[in-house]
C-alpha cells in the first residue's frame, strides 16, 4: 500500500467530503438550480458548495495558504503556498447526468506544483501524486503507456464549444491526429483526461485554452507517472498558457509535431 504524507491526509479528507456532496447532488441533478456563467459554461449550486467545502477544510488544516479557485478566484495567502482548485471539472457532464466528472486540487509551493489529487467520486477513483514520489490510483502505482507507435495510440482531447476557441483550427488538428492514430476520445473533463494519461488509459492528450485549475494536478500526475507535458509550442509553460500536450516519451515528438504543424496552417490555406 502506498504511504501517504500528512499533507495527503488533509487533501484526501477535504476532497472526499466535497465528493460525497457532489454524489448526492448528482442523484438529484434535475432539481438543481443552474445559473449561466457564459455560453455553454454552466455553474451549479453543487459546484459552489463543493468549492466552499474544499476551501473551508483546507484553510482549517493549513491556515495562511492562498487559493486559486475556479468560482471564487484568487485569495491571497502567505505568498509561498497556494491551493489550485477546480471543484467540479466536467460540469456539463454533471448537469446532463453523465457520470464522468472530478474534483481537482493541487498545491503550489513557490512556482512548483508539489502535490495533486483528482477524484472521480462516482467511481471512487482517487488519483494522487507528490513531486518526486510517484503517482497513484487509490493504492496502485501509475505508469504512462509504453506505446511507441501513434498508429496504435488512443489520444484524448477537448473540443472547443460554442463561441470558445478557434473551431476551424481545431478541426484541422483533429483531422491530422485522427489520420495518424487508432482513435481520438473526447470525454469532457480535462483533469480526468490527464489522469487517464498517467494511468496509461490514454496514450496522449492535447487541448488548448485551459485554465490552471484544469491542469495543475494533472500535469504533476503525468510527470510523476513517467510521462511528459509541454505546451503546443514545445515549451514547459503549459500551466501558464493552458495549451497542453501530454504523453509518453516515445509519442511526445510525433504527436507534438502533428499538433504544431496543424496549428500553423491557416484555416484558409488550400488543402
């Protein structure tokens, strides 16, 4: 059994408490009051309650730490430690009774993410990682896929919706990846996509225009599982840019080249 530090005991308690409430609300999703933050971007009472629970529990255990949260924004702390929280990644899935969503919590120390948890409360799957100590699913050590050939790889992605993102550019990239791989999957929760890369369920993942709370825990998880993460320009800035490619060492070059080359092409370019 993987040993957990006191920090992970704190994180686990907070995440599971928020997760229990989400599962209860998921069972009554049709009765939730839903407000609209923006086109296609819904936030529910469940989302806000989960964030409040996480903030309360984590602040009690680690007073003075700051927060960066999807719903409430940034709360200043000691200037060194900051929790990065997505209380409900996969909100649209949640609101359509699709049981694929997660809580994502990461701890940033200085400029480095040092711990992360991604929890799917419906399946009771807890992905967790600590810098330098590996990544785990519940008590099982995780390793990224060992596949070497894109033709046998399954790649996850996120599709821009409604007014968000550059749809023509994305479709060019999607077509290029589809032509070279065994399949592409879009399951609607970036944190879980990255957890699936860490677990070897996906051989890779790419998406653009994500936020820090979508990817902070997942980036650490992929790296601690032996994988690689970079932004679409090949730099180590994915947490800041929100443009991400995650995969193993064999596929990083080929997948990165496909995504970068497709992104460089103008939608108006002749085929």
